[in-house]
C-alpha cells in the first residue's frame, strides 16, 4: 500500500460502503420481506442510501457553481441566510431581479433533485 | 425506539381495550376474528380488524395515534370520530365511524367500517382493473367535494379549527406556514421567495366558510371499479375556503407520476370542476385556485421537513420520515417553475 496517500483517506471509501449496504438491502433483504410495512420502510432505506451515494459522488465543483451563482445575484448574498433576508426585504421584487433569482433557485433545486430523484428531474424537464 | 408490531398480531392490551370498548357501546360480547396491520401512514397506525359482535360480523378499520403528532393543526381521534359522524349524516361518502377508544386510552383510536376499494395512490392511478373508474373519477371527486362543502357548519359539527378572528383563510394559511417555518428553524430561499410572492398576491375571499377536508387527494380516497367509494383521513379537517380543498388534489405530488392528468393523476381539471359545479359547488375563482395550489406545494414541502424533524429530534425515529425532508425538493421545483410561468404570463 502506498504511504503517499492522505492519512485520512480510507479504503474502501464511504461511497463503497454506502453502495455495498444499498446493494445488500436491495438484493438480499428486500426479497425476503413479506410484511408490507417493513418492506416499504426497507425500500425507503435502500432509496436514501442511493441519495447519499449520488450526493457524495457529484463532486465539489457542482456546489461551488451554486455558490458562485448566489454571489452573482443582486445584493451578492454570501450564503442562503443572507439571501433569505434580502428576499424578505424586497430586494427581488422587481421583475428582472426576480427572474434572476428564480433561475438560480431552480439550479439549486436541480442539484437537490439530482441526488433525491433524478427521474423526477427528467420527467419535469422533458 | 420504534414499537415493533407483528403484522398479524394485535398487541394483547390493545385487543382487550378494543373489545371492552365495543362491548361497552353495544352491550354485546365481542371477540377478535382477525387483525392485519395495513401499510402506509406516517402519523397513524392502521389495522384491518374483523370482529364478532353478538351474532354479527363486523369488518372494520382501526385508526390509532402513533407517537408524536404529525401536525399541531391535526384533529385528535375523538374529534375526527365526531366529525365523521356529522359528515356521514350530511350525506358525505365516507366510512361510518363505529367505536371510539375510552377517555383514558394512552393512544387514542377509533374503529370505522371497512369499505371495499383501493386507497394506495400508485395503484389508483395505474391499476388496470381501475381503468374504467379513472374515466369517471375526476368528475366524481368534484361532486363529492361539493357535498363536503355543503355540510352545515353552523350546527352539528364538533369544534374544529378555523381562521383566527380577523384573518381570511388565505391569511391563516400564510400565518401557519410562517409558524411551521419558525418552528423548523431552517432558512431556505425557495420558502422565503414563495412566502413573499404569495403574501403579495393573497386572493380576494367571498366570505364563504365551509368544512374543508384538508387532505383531499388520491391516497386518501377509496376507489373501486365504479369510482369513488369513500373519503378517508379527516384528521386535517377545518373551516376554511373551498379553494383550498379544490386545489390540493392538483398538487403534482398527488398525481403519482401521471403528470398529464392534473387531477390526482386520474383526470382533467375541466371534468373535476364540472363535477363540483353540477353538485352545487359555488363558483370557482381561477386566481384563488392557483394561489391555493401554490401554497399547497409550499405547505407540503414544509410538512415534509417537519416530518424529517420528528426523526431528527428523536420523537419518532423513522427513515421514512427522515427521507421526506429531501422529497421537499420536488415541491420546491414545482413552486419556482409555476411562479416563473405566471411571471412570464404563461400560466
């Protein structure tokens, strides 16, 4: 094993662990469950592991793009809390600022949906 | 710690409590014939229950509180029981309530008649055997909602929530959304923007205060081959604006991926509103309808986060509740997309 790796880099990685647990639930546990309630809950557990996997695999450049987009909005808010305050003060009431805000909000929503439900995104975007 | 209950075994103390309540109501001996836990329900435990009461068989459904309340605005079981009685008496198609838990019960419940039909949303919108039902369902949903909105609210109803004095139902809805937001303690620019946008466009209200079911959507409706068989889940009933109920079933999430069928994934808005009008429903204001549709998306997004919060705070540990916090992104996408279309004049 190379000694040049970061001391905190683990192998197998977090994504490997999550994907293995998800695969185990999907292929070994779910087929054996007969109780409908438990089956539904296990399906949800399997799904959330997929969400975590997609979120961890998307890379930091996507969230950095969202941060840059927020900073480019009128008022240059540095974080979501600052943006909320500007919205509540009426900074985006005029049509142009409102349109810019909505474009950014939808880009942000799309990033969330990429992890939560990529099929929803495909459906609603055609 | 979540209570683990076998699907086919009603816990003994609950069984004894049910049978004692039935006997106290009827004066007849009662025995349990069969019990089966039903799937679904993040706030309520449901069981299919078959009883022998005296010489008669009764097919029932048990609705029982789980742990923490789903919402501060939800009715308790005794009030829901009394409301169901009043609604059935006024001709609403709903399961007749039969037996109520005693006052001292730790978790309140009631038993209602078990009607035939399917309530699982994904099945209602897709099952081949319900294809003929879906052809007529949107119209029937409109008709049934008109009957609910015609239930007399001046007398015969238990005390249920309504708008605070001086507020319209729309003001009240905004107030409640802000209150939920404050409780959550989260900052989300989609919510801030939606609240500001909706707050600047509160629809005019004609003052008609009606019984609002509060969760009238596919998933809370029993459907059989002939269409609507019964309206379920009255825990969010209150007094309010008819447009709130009218719009809720059109919120995208209740279409169960059948997006083109705007009314609950089963039918058209024209059929639905025609049914409402034909059964005596008051005129529908399209601006108010759209407003309530949008705030419906916002409220459902906030409620999803409130459910995740139940898990995170340890009140009800559940991966299902936790996952709803992420599901809110779907409603948030819808909100911004719809507002954007309105702003561009392409409603």
